[in-house]
C-alpha cells in the first residue's frame, strides 16, 4: 500500500548526493514491508472475515499514530483542515481499504501488487484532467503501457479458479487504485502545510470510521478467542509495520530525499510481493503476469523519468 503523501515537484532535494545512505536503506525496507503486506493480508483473510481484519488492523494503526502525535505534542491542524482530512480519509483510507481487502481475498497477492503499482499512472491521468499535471510524450506512453499491463494481469483471471485470481477480485483492486489516486490528488494541498505524521493520523481516523461501521457485523461475529497466534501476528504486522513503521520510513525519505526520489522506492513493492508470494503461497508467476509486470514497471519508469532527470540537473 502507498503512503498518503502524494508526489510533488521534488523540492528540497537539491544538493543531495546520489549515494546509498541510511535513508535509502530505510526506503528499501519500506518497499519490502509493503510488498510482504500483500501476502500477510492474503493469509489473514483466510483466518478472519476480510472486513473484520481490516477494521482491526486500521484501528490498531490509528491508536499507535495518535499515541505518537500526543507523545510528541504535535500541533493539530485548523478545524477546517481537520474536517476536510477526515472526509478525504473516508475515501483514501476507508473505501480504499474495503475494496483492497475484499479484492485481495478474491485474487492472487502478486496480481494485486501489480495492479496497485499502476496507481501512479492513475494519479498522473487525474492530475492531467484537472490541469495539475503536464504530460509529455513520455507520460502519455507511460500511462498507456501501464494500462496495457493492467489488461494483461486482469486477463489471466479468466483462467483462474476461485482460490486463484478472479475478475471480481481484480476489479475491486482497480477500484481501490482509483480511490487512492483521487485521494492523493485532492490531498496534495494539505501536505504542503501539515506535518506528515499528523496528517496521516487524522486521515487514518477518517478512514477507520466507515471501516468499523461496514465491518461491524463481521467484527461482532468473530470468535476472538479462537483466533490463532498467526492471525494476531498478521494484525500486528499489517497494523504496526505496514501502516505505521513503513509510513515513518516514508516520511523520513520525503524529508531527506524529497517525495519524488522517495516514491521511486515504492515501485519495488510488486517485485517483493511476487517473490514472496512465489515462495510462500506457491503463486508461480504466469506468462501474462510477467508481461504485465514489464509493461507496468516500464510505464512507471517512463512517467517518473523526466522528473528524476530534472532533479539530477539541479544537484
């Protein structure tokens, strides 16, 4: 899952040498945590009802994030911004998570990781339609390649079985990608004046409310005493590592390297997810999946390359 801080023009990256630093290593760890999270969530949906697991892990993340904000005595945004962030959080952390976990329960973890990795193309397209982005030929070709990759990944669902990959599962994952893209574009103005950790805590709170409402029947029907240690481990991993620790690594990357350069590391997610899914879930890569991965990653590189080159020119 990507961070709630969208890409910007990379300000603040001037003068940063291109060498491996502790921040680079933390961002690789971030991508690994998010990539493995696909497999963890896939496992957890076999232990919990998907909505029960989702509500629990996000609630854990909210409690931990607010604990950090309170412990650090971080100031809250103005009331108007808080209300706007709560509404955006309902979209980007509420509806997004519902579609994500329900989709992942119905498709392969590696397919889901590839489809989610196409989110930057949707963000670029929405930004372009809203007049916030200028797309040259690289951007247009990159978006086209990403869409072709999505088609190849989704086409593999036609040969799947219910326990493998389904059209419905892939459609739900694409729906969550669109939610995230719209959320990221609308969130951009707030990231320029609100601390990332505080923003994440408020927006995550906006998301947990619809999650708990929609997931209430599943939460009440869950026999919590029968949950295995593996199930609780999945809650801890997904709630603490994927939604809190990985986000903190992301914020450090944004602060030290700038959001554009930090975002390049999140593109490693599907590679980690595919590798772990192959080893743990025995999800051997299909030909269409490998081809789709090549198209999606190629599209990502094309859409990000012009920005990366502009940053290097200033360094």
